[in-house]
C-alpha cells in the first residue's frame, strides 16, 4: 500500500502562531490502533466562536488531517460558503510529508 501524508490545516479567518517547533505531524506519531483499517486520521480539530455583539460573531476553525491512502483523497479539500451576511476573511493551508516536514503552503491564488 502506497502511503503518503497530506495534512491540510485550514483556518477560517485567522490563525495565531504557536511558540516552539510546532505540532508533530509524523505518521509514526499516530498510535497503531488508529491506523488499523484507516484511510485518514483527524489529528486536530478546533472550532472557536467569539460572539462580538448580538448580530456579529467570529468563527475560527483549525483542522489537521493525515491522509493515509488514495481512498481518502476527498479529505484533502475544504469548502465553505459566503454571502452578504457571511464572509471568509482568511484561509491558510500547509502540506507535510510522512516525516512531518513542510512541503509547501497554500497560495492566495489557490
């Protein structure tokens, strides 16, 4: 089985940088019990809602998914909607290899 790693970290609106070396996204750091019969593993998922006033709020989302094989390729994408009442102000994505080394970051044009 060809194993590759794709971590998509998407942040709606804004991500604050973390101190230190950053998260450990190595495939070898995933417990064996989670890898058994798995196509993808959700490493991190965080949603923060900041209510600013009665009609205004800010939602921050952060998700890290390890794609283990081609059967989970649909997990390597993200979508959301926007309207006159809802806007997307900031999106960030990063791709890592199986050893947890950064390969590339999402460009604004993507």
